[in-house]
C-alpha cells in the first residue's frame, strides 16, 4: 500500500474544468428521483429526509425567490442557520443564480453580524427564527435589503415557508465558471477580527477529487455524517464537498452535543463514515462504547486538531476501527491525511495528499530538513487555495517565494509522515527553550484524569515565560494539589522535563472557535492580564 501511495502522488493531475458548480452536480444526482440527499433529525425528535430530486426543485424555487428580490450574480447572501435541510436549499439556490454565500454560525451575536454584513456588503440575510433577534438589533447599521426568515413568521421578514412554494420549480441557472467566486468564509478569528476568505467554485471540485477520495474514501451508496456546523468551512469540506459532490446520503442533527445521543444516532441510522472533532472523540471515549452497535461503520475521521493516541486506541478496542486524522484550513482544501491502507502512526496527521505538494519551510520560505520543525506551506498554483481575502490581499500578494504560508508548524519524519507542532504564534519561549504546546498537551491527555488540555505561555519574571496548562478533568476526578503534582511528574516522564507545566489550572471547558480549535490566544491573554495584575498588587503592597 505504501507503493500505492507513491503511485497516487506520482500520477495525480489537477484537471479543473472551465465551468463547474456544485449546483449543477446536485441537479445531475437528481436524475435518480429516489436518491436521498439528507436525513435529518432534531433534539425534539422531529425527523425526515430530502431526496436529491427535492433538493433540486426546492433550490430552483429558492433561486427564483432571490431573483424576484433583485438578487443577481456576485451579490452576497449571509446564511445564519443551524443544521437544518433549508441550509442546503438556500446555499444551492444561491449558487444557481451566481450569488456569493457567506456562511455564518447561528451563535453569532449582533456585533458579529454587523461586522460581517458591513465587511462583505451583504444584500440578503437568511436566518432561522432564533437568529432573527440578533439581526434585528443591527438592521439600521447594515446595508442589507432583504431579510428572509426560516421556520416561522415575523414582521419585517419574508417568510421562507410561504414564499418559496409560490415560486416556479423551473429556473434558468447562471452558467458559472469554476473561477467565479462562490463563498466568503470568515475565519475563526483566533487573533484580531475575522477575515473573509474567498473561494471560487473550483474549491468544491478540488475537495471532491482529494478529500472525498483519499481521506473519506466515500462511496455514493453510503451514509455519511460530518458533525460540523453550517457556519464554517468544514461544512463545505464534507457535507457539500464530499457528500453532495459524490451523490452520497448524509445525516444532519440539529441539537446540542451529548455524547450518548450522538452514539445512539450513529447506531440508529447505521452511519457508514463519521467525521467529528477531537473534542467529540474524547467525550465519546468516556462512554461505554461497546454498548452501541456500530457494525455498519467503515471509517472514523477526525479534524480540527491532532488527536491523542489513547482515544484512538479506545475506539479501536471497541470497534476494530482506527480514527483517520486529516489537516487543512479555511484557506485550503485538505492538505494532509491518513489514507486507507497505509500504516497509521497515532498522533501523526498522515502524509501529504496528492496534488498538495506541501513543503515545511522557515520564516524566509526556505525548506527545512527532515525532522526539523517548519511552517506548512503550499504552492500558490494549488487550485484549491483561496482566491484571497475579501477587502484584503489576494493570494499572490500573500505569497512568500511562491508559497502560501499556513502559520501552522509541523515536522516530517523519515517516512514522510507529518506531525503537527502548533501555531507559529503559540510557541512558548521559556529560559531560552522553544516549546510547542501540542507536545505538552499530548502528554497530559495520556493521563486517565485528563479529557482535554490547553497549554500557553504565562509571563514569568525570571524565565520570561513558563508553561501553563488548563486542564479539563475526566469523570470521577476532582481538582487537588496532589493531582497537580501527579500530572507534572507524569509529563516529565512523557517528554523532555523542561517542558512540564509549572502551573496547572483546572477548568470546566476550554474556549474554542466555531471550528472546534482551542483559542489559546484567549487563554494566553487571560494569563498575561492575571500576571500583570498580580505583580501590580505585589508592588503596591511593598510600598504600603
């Protein structure tokens, strides 16, 4: 299989068509009237399904509604909805008229909505009932002309349920080039205001030729489930870029994450392939996995941050299946993954995907030797990369030596596997040492008391910074000084002793982006303020 991997890389060629749209692909799948596109369920027990045939007709009607409101090619449409079938209808319908979709998490507050609407100059907002209240708070501050409500009625809002059925199911679609802009995905915003990442329609084509084939290895006759929210790029990576792109069926669930409930859904719907976040896998690992019949499951996938070995081993023990890690960004397609058949090295992201041609480079864009840490970089001729940032620099302006620098640090071992080391700005400098947070976090979560951990720099008068760990405890464990010392000694046995966390704080949860990544920047800033206030108080006490 190793030879097969080399063959895939050697023979892979990008063959991007001049014209491409996922909307056209969906309509092609609709030729089979019985093919189910989406199974859905919510926390109240409501459930149903939508065929590709129904998705085609409903998205046509929605496209006609948008045109009746004056929307045209290139106009921006903000979609603020949870995991419901109408997300697919509104997005595909928007693409059919050439509009640009701006996906937004349904957890956004008024300030976030105001920022995005003004930044992208949105003309239409489509929102679920729950999100309309936040939108209404800023209506007088944004340029939006049309407000469409889904799941109810409200003054000043156009009713989705009333207006869409009135439209014709025949639509003259906009003929779209693969280079036409498709989406503006706002980054998670780990630092500063979120940036609007522009992707064109060939993004989905590239996802269907890489993620769907090499990472998911998904088939059209399977049921897939990606637990992601419609508000971030992973929605396009999997529910659209894999399931809709290849014509598979998929499950969506509109409800809060509860480990037991999600396992029940996997069993009930007989899910074949699942993609979830490391946090979800860590929570599932606390459950009685063997009590759930997941015999139809063929593959587990993980994305967001690297997953620790103990969780991988727990799932393998329960189901005889490995968890296959994958890596990419809002600005990219999948770049690295664990492939079916190759040896999985727990903790590694796997090997570069065919066509990715990634390099690990220093700050000047020069490639680093095997075994050394460098920044993951992608040649800017990769067709799945973003076009650039909305109201910001284009890809060519961002390039260093013809490369897009991801800001993520990694190293490659002698077998060609990539190991994640953290964000470039997350590296801790302490007493002359450079310490990557992930290695310390990985050591901590090996301890049975730890579910999750986040490691950041905490200012120190002597060392400059020390390693500080925020720890979420597993069931049955309580915070104590004894446990702190136990964890510190445990880390010293797992990695170089100078990396151990000199301070440990137990917390109920860790701050995260909507994409499930730990917001270390928030913890780092919290620590900085805490230390400054502590030192100021000490100085004041000395004076007194």
